[in-house]
């Protein structure tokens, strides 16, 4: 039995934050999604300056796995980009590191693809804040596995 809802990750910055929660997981543990891992339904909260979004969001646990891997490399090298893009293209999230440990968080979120309405956001963070995000993602991957689901664990 899955312990849901659960936090997928929290990403904090100086003037913004993103939280993604997992409310339902479909096919677990036997049926993986075409996007990798398990298809999931959750909630996303984005705050950037004076702008915010609170919305339902569909994604896969495989997308979170790929994001964790890219983010781990950036965190270790304090350089590069880690991207979280979901199969349905509602969310695009990019974390760009510089050698000083600063992290620029930018992206777009569009909850309905049939309506031309989206939040374009950007805020600053640093490598110390990203430790919490990595910890959150590792807990999710420990339960749901990688691109092939629990068979990757």
C-alpha cells in the first residue's frame, strides 16, 4: 500500500518556491508509463515573486528520476543545467548552476494546453537549498524506482 499523498519535491529559493505532491499513482507496481516510471497525478504549487500557481498536474515518476540524476550531477560539479520536462509539456523547469553555487530557477507552467494561459517564472536559489530537493527526490525514487519502475531498484 502506497503512502499517498506525499511530497515529490520542494525547491526553495530567495524569492520563490516550487512544491510537487503525488496524490495518485497509476499501475504501481506492475504497469509502467510510456513516459518512464509510473503515471502520476498530483498538485503543483509555484510561487515566484508576486505570482503563483496552484494546480493539478500529471507527470511520471520516470521524469522525476531523470531530473534527480541531472540535478545530482549539477550539484556535485556546481555547474550545468538540470531540466524537468514532463511528457505532456505542461511544465518546463530548468535549474542553471554557476561555479559560485548560485542556481537560477526558470520555467513555464501551463495547466491547460487548450487555453493560451501560462506562468513564466524565474527565481534565484543556491546549492544549499537544493540539498532538500535532492533528499525529497531520493525518497520518491526509493519507492517508485527509475525509468523501468521498481524493477530499477
